[in-house]
């Protein structure tokens, strides 16, 4: 009988790429608007260092009541990307020049909801 000399392979940690993080964040919707946080422009930057991910984002308004829910959804979505050592979600408030863009986006979403009778 011959014995196998194959060495066991070390477990690998899934590679976390910026593209995978962006894709995961498209699954996180603002519960009040029904649109994902990426397309709403709420995510400013993503930094990936090995398995560590930092997300810089904002909310749609000061004191957004859905803030904790959105932050938890981000953490859960990123947890599905791979093994994370830490996740940091920053919440800088909307910069003045962005408020008009967000307002127009909300108006467009409201118009779509009215037009298609979406609750």
C-alpha cells in the first residue's frame, strides 16, 4: 500500500475587493425611500485593507430616524462579503452642495411612486 504525501492546505480567507463591497452595499435600501444607498449617493468612499473595510457614508437628513437601521443593514451586508476584522461606518452629514441633489432625487422618487402608485 502506498501512503499519500499530500499536505493539507491552509484555509483561505475570501478576498475582499472594493467592487464586492460596492455590490453588497447596493443591497442596502433606505427604508423610507426604497432605493439603495449607493444609487442615492449616500456612500462617499470605501477603503479595503486586507479583510478590514471602512465605509464613509451619510444619511438622507440630519437625525434620520432610519439611521440605526441603515447602519445595521450595512454591517450585515458587509458581513456577507467575507471575513471582516472590523467595519467602520462614518456618518458625515450632507455637505451643502449635496442637499439640492438629494432633494431632487427625493422629488424624482416621489414622482415615480405617484406615477406607478407605489406605496
